[in-house]
C-alpha cells in the first residue's frame, strides 16, 4: 500500500542526457525514428488507398451483379434463388452489408456481416472522408416495380492491411534506429573526443588554474582545430589579461591607499555636495580647519557654514548647476565662532546623460594670508600717509607737494586756467626755537597749520615744505585774487597769539606770491618765482607780502632756481664732503685733509665754486657749512686732522655759532685735530663778539687758518688781531710763480710775513714737481694741489 502511494505520488520527468555526444545521438536517432514513422505512415497510406480502390471495384462489381439479377426478372417466388446468389456475393470480405428494398421501403433482402469499425490509425491514414463507404443503385423489376439496392464495404480488410504494414515498418524502424544509434554514438564519440580536454581546460579555468596540465587532442576537423587554437590563444590572452588585471588591481589598491593618505593628509578641505547642496564627503582637514565634526556636517546644507549671505545664495540648489569657481575668497563659520577665510575651487559635475549630479571642490585656509594682507594694506596706507604728510602738522610734505604741483599745473594750464602759489615763512622762527625750545616751536608750527586749514578753499592745496616754510596752491585763481587771499592769511597769522608760560607771542610771517603761467609753466619755475618773491619780502623788512613782478630779471630767477636745487640737495642729503690732502713736501705724506663741499645732482658732482655764490645770495651758506662739518666729523676717523672751511660772515648768526660750538667741542675733546679755515668773501668788521667766538673755538683745541691770503678780502688786520696758526697762499700766485717773477715775489713775501708772525704757510694749487721744488727752496714745508691728490668724496 505504501509502495503504491509512493508510486502514485511520484512525478515522472524525462531528463535529457547531459553529454553533447549522448544528446547528438538521441537527436540523430530521433530524426531517424521520425523518418521511419513518416515512411511507414506513407507506405500504409498508399496501401490503404490501394485497398480502398480494390474494395471500391469489388463493391461496384457486386452492385452491378445485384442490379443485373434484379433486372433479369427473377420473380418473387424465386427470391431464394436471388438470396442465394446475393449471399454468394456477400461472402467477399470487402462487402460488409447488402440491402434490397422496394419502392415502398419494404425490405426485400438484407445481408449484414459482423460489426467492425475501422481503427483510429486506419481512419487517420485513410482519411475520415473515405469512411464509411456505401454504394447505392436503383433498378426496375420485370413487373415494373422500382427496387433500391445498397452495399456497405467492410473496414476489416483496411485494418488488416494497416496493421501488416505498420508491423513491418515498425520492425524495420526499430532495427534502423538501433543501427543509427550505434553508428551515431560511435561516430560522435570520435568526433567529440577533442571536446573533453577542452571541457577539462575550461573547468580548470573556472577553478582559478590559469595553466591547466591538460593535453588537447588533435583533430582533422578544421572547426576543432580552430577551437583548439582559439582555446590556446584565449588561454594565453586570458592569462596575460588576468596578470595585467592583477597588476592593475594591485596598483589600484596601492594608488587608492596613497590617494586616501593624500586626501587624509591634505591641508585643504576636499568636499563633495549632492545636487541639493548637501555635504556628502569631507576629508579630515574639515575638522582641523573648522572645528566641526565630519559626522555632524555630512548631510547638512553647505550654505549653513557660510558667513556671508551673498555666498550662501550661490550655493542654493537652483544655482549649483552653474557653479565654476576658481580662487574665490569665501568666509566660513568655525565651531569656535571665529570667521575663517578660504579659497574656493569648485565645479559642477554631470553624468553621461548631462544630468547635474553635484559639486566637487576644495577649500584652502587663507585666513592668515587675508589677515596679513589686510594688515599690510593698512600698514601701506599708513606708510603712504606718512610718506606724503608731515607728522608734526598733518599737512602734505615736500615730496607730495613736488609731484602734486606738477599735476595741478598740467591740468589747469592745459585748460588756460591760472594757478597761484603762496610761500609762507614764519619770521624769527629760529629765535623762537632757540629761546623757548623746540616743543614751543612745534606748537607754533601746528598753530600755523591749523590757520592754513581754516582759511584754505575747498579745492586748494596746502603743504609744509621745510622747517617754518609752508605752501598754498590756489587753483583757477589769478594774481589779484591770490594777493587778496594772501593778505587775509597774513592778517590772520598776525592776529594769532600763541600762549607762553608767562604771556603770549604774536606770530609774524613773510609771504611770496607767484602765478603760472606768468612766472613759470612748470613746478620748478613757479616755486623759484615764489621763492624770489619771498626773498624780496624778507629783504624788505619781513612781515609783509611780496608779489613777484612780471618783469623780474632772468638773472634773479636763475639764482633762485639754483637756490631751489640747493635747498633740495640739503634736504635730501645730496651735499657731500670731499677731502683733499695737505701734505708735507719733504715726506710726501698727508698731515691733514681740507674738507670741501660738493653737490651731487642726477649723478653729476658740482664743485662749491659753482653754487656757493647762490648760497650766499639766499643766506644758505651757514646751512651748507654746518651740514658739511657735521657729515665730515661723522664719517672720518678720530685721528684724521681736518681743515674745516667757515665763512667769516656766518659768525654774525648767533645760532650758527652755538651749533658750530656744539659740533666742535666734543670732537676736540675726543682728541681730533681740527683747524678752522676762515674764508672772507666780503669785508667783515672785526668786533668783540667775533673775537670772543673765535677764542671760544680755540679754547676747545681748534687751530685757525686764513684761506686764500693775498686775494679777496683777506687783510693784514685779521693777521694782527687773530694771529692764525696757518696762512694759506692763494693758488693763482703759486701756479704762476715759475713764469711770472711778480707772482714768485708775492709767494716769497707771504711766506716771510707768516714767519714773522710765527705762522706756518701752506701753498695751494701745487700741480707739478718744479713748483714743489721752488717752494721747498723758499722754505715752505706744506702744500696741497693736484700733485698730492685731488679732492675725493668720502667712500
């Protein structure tokens, strides 16, 4: 019972053979079997058709015989004889039934054989239209009565024929099938034998063995040969590809590791945003720069970390697809609340279909750089402000004035608009400084600057040029209006009183006025013209306004133009000391050096004789002398003896005497040998004050020399009054003494005069050995000139 249930519950499934050889054998056998079945069916069908035709003939013959018998007029009483006749006809196997009826349908005769229906295969092969088969005919008996005759053919013979042919065809098919199966199996076993090692090779490949030890079987089949070759080539290519793939994988893993280290070690922030502007990737630099944790930041909108609204709007989802930034400065919030500055490089990303996918970019921390640049910018602004303004008064300085005046003149004169220049100089400012001290003098300068700011018009320009000298540039103003403005300014300054610890001081000023283009079409000419006017103001008693006359002499303008250069040279340190040796003619060695003034302009060196007259005219001799002495003392060794030139007229300025003494006293105290070389360029009366000043200098240790004796304003009275230590013989006499007897006698006379006063003589302008020899024969020991060395600037 259990076995029956198992068998009943089993599902029978046909499994097709697994091997290619078996499958092909089954296919070939099936094809042969199918062919046999089709052939057998065709043969059976043809046999059935033949049998059907034979039965049809038999039926027609029987029908004709019955019709003939009826028509012969067999009477009804002789029906037996007919019956026997028909029965004999019905004995034929092809006839299954015979029926004779009269016109009224009455049965006259009927024969029915055993019932038999054609088999399904007979009906299939013979055709349903051929079965059942009935033959009918009509006849008339001799008595004139109509008779109908029906004959039915039998199916049994058809089944017999079909079975006989099917059995014979089936036996033949089975034999052929077995033969075909055996032959196909053997043939295919031979043909498919090379496939087995190929299969083993593929199996080894699947297990990861890229070099299987399987011997391929050679075959005469071109396809198998090609397949073997393809497997062999494919195996080599596959091994090479797998080797390359393995190397690429290792390289990729190495590069990925390196890239990860690089990304993790980057000082810049590497980030990625999705198409909604949310952070989806950040490297560790994010935490070190911003202080925010990466886990907290991922998934949040990047715009939340931007400190500026304009930048945050650029990171809205609607604008992200257009992003392409390079070195853009952005401000980020940090976890500590401090604002960070970063440099952004970012680009929108798109897939192969052109759809926007997000943003990839980097941030570099430039906070220190931005802060440093801002600090530098502020420092630069401050330095520029310091470079163009006077720190004491806050007005523009001389440097800015020189450049700005050129700009103003270029702009206004091109439009035929006049420009006037006012130079304002405070009278007695040096006395104020010396008497009340520099702090009070600074207060006076600041007060004057405030007056200028209060009175200057909106578009005009003011500057401090030097110690107590100011400038006001009046734009689009003619000489008459400039004069009225100068008068108003002069009155305001005169009414100003600066408080003192006790009482107050009233200020006074001298003002020079010049106009462009009347007095000059460039800055230098206009300043020179205003300087000339200021000079006339001071010459005519100070505390007044002087307007330069249009017919001022060109010679006067030339002097002041040079004076302008001289002032600039003094302010910019372009007046330099030059040193000429004074030598002992016996040894040829220097005993001292005379300090001479030189001016350097645009690379050219100008001797003192070319600018000292201008200095005297403008009262700058004292400034030049003090500058040269100060520079020479600062840049020469202490053991170097110096001859310092001082104009005798400079002693009339008490401030000069005070400053000279302040320079020479510490120099002499340090052991330096200094000789004051007096130069007389004009007749100066010898006063008690002058004697006291020179005696004071001598008390420091200074010696005294009289320059260019024998020419100019040098007098015997000076020799008698001061008894100098050295007497320098005028060079023109020395140069001519060999050709001119008079010059030789003058040189001899001066030397003898010096000896009588106990002085040493120094011959100037000694240029050759013959002159040196003649001087030595006279007894003169010291000399200077080109023979011993030309003046040289300090290195």
